[in-house]
């Protein structure tokens, strides 16, 4: 089971580094749409991703259209936004789906949200809150998709091999 995480013009290296780590832990592919708000050699990006870079399939694109031309099949793209029509947990995720996230400061472009409004998802939160952190939003949405598919290919019992929590 593989999911695809798409970051459209991410700006903060620490967020992208954390998302690299999440993709590594889940076997997900990370798609980065340029321009990026940092260099991929940025020390903060590398530190946040720790030693997980070699475990992550990272692909780069010069535009969102380039990604669409290569992968869009009419139904496997979900667009995450605070303005989304549907609640993320109500989506029926399947193998190969693309979960698309926008910039930390502006989110996804309005024309994109309007074009794919029926495929937009939101994470519920209180009205006074602007949004969640990008890395947190990716993690909770991705793990919901994986949960819906029975945590396929992930270790769910016994001791993990890492040193972490």
C-alpha cells in the first residue's frame, strides 16, 4: 500500500523534513512542487528528516501541472484545505491516492480548490483557529488513509526496531 504526499511550494524546511520522516515511516512517496522556500541541502531540512532520507522516494516537479499530467486519472487526488468541502475522515482512501497540501502561509491556490471542490478535504477545528501545522496535517491525514486500509505493510504489533518513542 503506497500513498502519495504532494507539497505545493512548501516554505518551511523543518515541516518538509518532518514530512520526509513521516513518508519514510509509512512507505509513502513525497512529491515536491517548485519553487521551494528552501534549498534541499538546508541543514534544518536535513535535521528534521534525520537519517530517513534514504528511505524516502522524493520526486520533484517544476509545476503542479507537470504532476497532474503524469498521474491524474480523474479521481485519485484529494486537496487538503481549511476551506475544504468534506471532512478528511469521511473520504474513502485507496492505494495510490494523492494527498495534496499547499504552502504553510497561503494554502492551495483558490483556482485549484474551485476546480476540484468536490475532492477537497478539511480537518475540523474550532473557528478561532486558522490551521494546523503542515507536518501535523500530513501525518494525521496520511495515517487515517493507512488506517482505513488496515495498516497494510506496516508493523502493528511487537517491538519496533528504532530507538525512538
